[in-house]
């Protein structure tokens, strides 16, 4: 098990509707005032990262969406330590635009911005904004070139690149980012193409929620491939956290979320994402095996089972760390109060368990 403390990130609710496709009450808002306060609460609670979402069209309960890069910068301006990961979609963004935007923000915020390269799964969104839709593995091949171009622009002068999707000739970006060698690059997915990408070019790999066994199988595959490429990649796992004083309370909240799910929106979301998952050659992409209940939380967050008392959740987090997880990407029902509760009740238990296991191993 890693000697480094496991890290924590939260999904930024910069789109309306929260993190579940349900009509349950959610004391969460997508507006900037709510999110500035949330970022400050998360920073104080011990969260190292926040991940802003990228969406261009309404759907699945998210009627309104703030753009990720601008919103990330606003959250960085309201904090002093938190690192914000801006989600960016190749296609709408060219790597030179992303590189220049993020280099500027990195300098303005003393090295606190990162990027999540989203390969894309929603064909309807691409069609709506006039972007060409690529086959599954081609989307990841484009993302790989996008990341290679970002790294080149951020680290080299007179950068030249000849790919199938992007080409650069003697391009020099100045000023370059403050972070060395470059801002951290995150990337998600569960398919073979996603894992191959992570094992060759990404700094971090995000996977959907899953059991400890399912996550371990993915991590083992990525780490083996990364070692063959002489590359290192860290692992982040999605989880929807329901921490309550008793297990019964936590399970009751989960049951209410599912009971009040919006069936039409969940089925519509499921139709799109299952098509995306099944489009991978091995038919094992994100959401390929998700049930209706799983899909009520966008990224299979219930599967990770961080639902229960602070003690139960802390033990499960340390079990995830033991199989190679480096970061928990968390969603909540009522973000501000639940992030504060997590920082007060759960995180100290995680740190105590980590210290105990480290001492035992010494």
C-alpha cells in the first residue's frame, strides 16, 4: 500500500440538478456564490482537488451549465490551496487554446490548475454543436494526441508535432505554466482504449465507481501496461458519499434517492451511455453493465459503497487505497454541509487508519 495519504476531490456542481438523476430535495446549487463557499468549505475540510464538469447542452436533469475553465478560475480566485481540475473536451477545444488558457490560469493562481481530458460519450451533444462524431477508439486516439500536444506545448520551445488530428510547426508558448513539468493531466474511462491511454500519456486515470475487486482488476491492468511503457499513472475512483451517524440513516437516504429517481431521465441517460459503453470493441466501456439504480448517479458512484457511518466509510476508503487507489472523487446530495461533515467526521478516521497501517508495516 502507498505510503502517501489518499487524496480527496469533489465534483463541482457547476451544472444544475446536482449529482443524482432524482427528484429528491437537494440543497445544492449550481450558482457561483454557492460554489465559492463550497470550495472554501472543501479546502478547510482537507480536500485537495475539485473537478469542474463540462457540458454544452441540457439534459438528464441538468438544464443549466457553466463553462468549466472560466468557472474553475473563479473557484481558484476564492481559495488559496485547492487545486481545480477543469474538464475540457477535444473537438470544441484545440490543444493550443487549452494550453494557453491553462498556462495563464496556472500563473495567476500560483500553480493550482489541472485538466481533465474528456473524450466524449454523448453523440447528441456533438451533433447539436456541429462537432464531428468519431468512433469510440478514435475518440481516445484523438485524446492521446491532444495530451501529447499539450505536454509538448507546455514543455518545449519550437514544438513540432505531426498527428492525424493535430499539427504544430515550430510553435513556442510563452509564458509557460508555473507547474513543472506541466499542470497535472487527468483522463477518465473504463474501456481498454481508456486504460491504454492512461498507461501511456496521462498523469491520472479516473474510473467509474465499482467494487474493490472490479477497481483492482482495472488498476492491475493499467499499472502493468504503464510499467511496460516506462510510465507512471495515479488512480482516482468515483464515489457518491452518503455519510450519516448511523448506517440505517445512510441507507434510507440511498433508498429515497432511488425511489424518487426520474425514470424518463434515467432511461434516456442510460440509453446514451450504454450505447457509448457498448461502442468500444470489447463492449466494456463506462456504464456497459450499469443497472437502473447505478445510473441514478451519473458515474456509478453508488457501486463504490461509501454509504454508512464515518467509521464504515473510512475503512472502505483505506481498503480502496490498499488495491492502488490514490484519490477519491466524491459526490454528495447536499454538498456544503456534507463536505463539511466528511472533513470533520470521516477524513480524520481515514488519516488515523492510514497511520496505523503504516506503523504496522514499518
